[in-house]
C-alpha cells in the first residue's frame, strides 16, 4: 500500500497498491473515530500494480467533511493502514 497522492487532497485522491499474488482485496476508508466511511474494493483481484480513486464521498454518495482519514487494505493475510488529509 502506497501513500495516497496528492496528500492533502481536494476533491479526489489516488490510492496505489501492489498485489504480489492473486488475493481477495478489501480497501476501506475510516474517519479518525474509526467509523467506516467508504468501502472502495471488496473483490478477488489478480496480481499486479493497481490504483483506485476516491472522490471524498461516503458509501451513500454524500460528501465527507474535511479532516484526517485512514485507509486500510486487506489482501489475503496482509493488512496495512495509512493516513490521508482532505482539505476543503
């Protein structure tokens, strides 16, 4: 899992990640209180270099407020988290 770019961002950011092998991938964004904001990926993916964009919306399509967010990847048994900042 790489650091998002740009960071801080407004209105969209790109999350890059590398999969060394085929795996079931989850990428979830949380607010600083630990509440789930958005589930970006929840599917099987083949190995390779990948990227996904987040447009600062929640699972219901509403805009989220400015602040610090945490994004987490789970791929097989691997888990990693990083922080990003949304400025408005």
